[in-house]
């Protein structure tokens, strides 16, 4: 294969001459190498976005995210995801990646916040069961806040699954009880009973 430095020089010459398609073609060569550097996917995605090909840009940005994640460079992967957010690309996919990456990087509170954001996004699209799953992952990532379990119960009820909704509310009730929040525990238990009589038993 040609030397990467030669390909990059040619890509730069294309850009200087206003030949965006030519630069894209050169950078595609760099991404074909087995040991392609993740940054090459980012640079190619930037060019594709500039060219107006948002779908292909998303594909290439996500390849960069995968490459950085595979190398254990979670902060770099997070930076690419945040760039995609700024460009308003693939919102749901990116929220999920950001949640997973923050969890991998040991940032539990941030991971929980991104899972909550993802849940709200899914609920807005009326994907209530998926929203409930994301809310549960938010609680699992950082169990300080019980509210995501309540949200899971609300969305499961909207999905028409009263028994699962009641189970989520009962789990919230137990978590509140464990924290000594008797009023919240009783409120969550009452909600479970209303959804599915006998749930508390």
C-alpha cells in the first residue's frame, strides 16, 4: 500500500484546490488499511459531512468510535460522539454510545444521565418498552437516584404491560424503603397496587 504520508499530502492538495471528492477518495484509501488510525475515520467523516453526505459521515464517525473503543481510548470515542451531537447526527444512537462509553470509562453518574436522556428520547418516539429498558440501565449505572425506576414503571404502563410496570414500581418501593424514605416507598407501592392488584404481596 502507498505510504500514508503521500496519501495525506495528495488529500491536502485536493482540499487546497477545492476538490472535496478527490480528498474523500484519498482518505478512503487510508481507512482501508488493517491498522487504520481512528483519526483517519474522523477526518474522512468531516469531509463527507462537509460534502453533504450525512449518512455516510455518520457511518464513518461510528467506525472511529468503534476503533477508539476497541483500543480502550474511551475519552477519544466520547469526543467523537460529542462532535456528532454538535452536528445533530444520529441522536438516539449517540446517546446510547455516550452512556455505554461513560460506563466503560468508570464515570457512573454521567453514564446514568446519558441513559436517562436516551430513555426520554425513546419515549418521545413512543418506543416505551425501550425507554423503560434505558431507564433501568440508568438506575443500574448509578443507583443513587431511584426516579429512573419510577419512569420505567410509567413507560411500561404506557406500553400496556401492567404487571411489568407494577414490578418496576415495587422495585422502586423497595429501594426507597432501603434508604429510609418511607413516604416514597408507600407511594410507589400504592402505584404498583393500582396497576396490578396484589403486586405488593
